C-alpha cells in the first residue's frame, strides 16, 4: 500500500486539485492540517470524506506535521505531496514501480513542473557555499532542458551529492523511519536537504523517475515570510552539516545584508 501524506496550511486554493489527482489510486491519504484559517477542512470533509484528516490547533511546521502522519501511515511507501501540488496521470504508478524495483533506493523524486507546463527544479546541488552559488547561477535557466540534464547534474556532483525537493517525493517507509524521519528542528525549508543527506549516510540511494510528472504551484508566501522561515533553517543547516568557516561566512553575509537584529532572531529560532 502507498500512504500519501499532505501537510496543509491555508492551502484551499490548490488542495482540491491535489486531492482530485489521487482519486482512484487506492492509496491511503492522510492530511495534517496545520491550523488553517481558510476553508480547507470544510473542502476536504465535503468533497473527500475518505481522507483521514489530522487537525492541529497550531502550525507545527512541515517537518513535524509530516512525521506525525508518517507515524500513523500503514503503507510500505510514503508519498510526501505538497498541498499545492498534484499528480499527472500515471505518476503514482511510475514512482511506485521505480521504488519497488530498486531495493537499494530509499527515495524517488518525480519531474516537477509549474501549472503552465514550464519545467521546475526538482533537484539541486549539495547545499553549501559553492552549491548555493551554483544554484543561483542555474536559477535563471529553470525553463531550459539543459539546466535539468546530465551536464548540469555532472557539474553539481563536483560539490557533493544532489538532493530532491520535498514538494513531492516517494520515500520507502522503512528508510524514512530508520533515519528518524524529518528533523523537526527545521520548521520549514532545508528539512528535505537534511533528510537526503541522512538517507545517503545510512546507505540508501536516491533516484528520479522523470516520466512521473507532478505539477507544483509554489510561490504562495510573501518575501518577508519566506525570509523568516528560510533563514533560520539555512543557518541551522550550515551549523549541522557544513564546515565552521562556511557557517560563519553565511552568518556574516546575512548580517551585512539583513542586519544584526534579524540574524540574531533567526539564530534563536533555528537553535535546537
């Protein structure tokens, strides 16, 4: 069985399409609602009564909410699917076949696209100072096929192992639980980078199934909100996984760019 895990917070605009893409799949669907203020829960209960809803009184963050659902899931594979993403026809079967046919693989990612069909990054270079520079250089070419192809992957591997976006990934339940799931000290952002690193460290391989296509709307948060979610996780990730000089360099750059008060706040939030 496949268990689909969706974490939702005010995602009503896309949630219906997300759940519709799972109709007829036979999958167990668990939705953690992180204290939504819109009509997300009403939509699910009216149109998708088969979905198991796990409502929360506060926003737990993506990592903690996913772990909560994973503890209840009965599937041998967990499809982690953003509330603003939906599967194209055949995607679930292709991901399942890839995972079941490769016992050494712990995580399989699809090919992501925007709702208009334009390509979207589903993998990125290893997070680190050089890797982030490479990704920034790659960002303007997101719509170009070469930015996703073998040459780009080869260049990315120079700085370390690539990682896959948790907008949609299928993870072997055994592997996910063996590494302890997501690190809940990441409220949002970098939890997928951290998971990929820990899966590989535990001996699992990561793979992509480009024939499986998933649309991801993305971009729903404002810039200031993204900063206050992204930066604490970025700083924590560097402290956990990168050399001390890189962590200090990133912190200094952020202090020059955003000010001491903001960075001190982010360091407090990201400490755990």
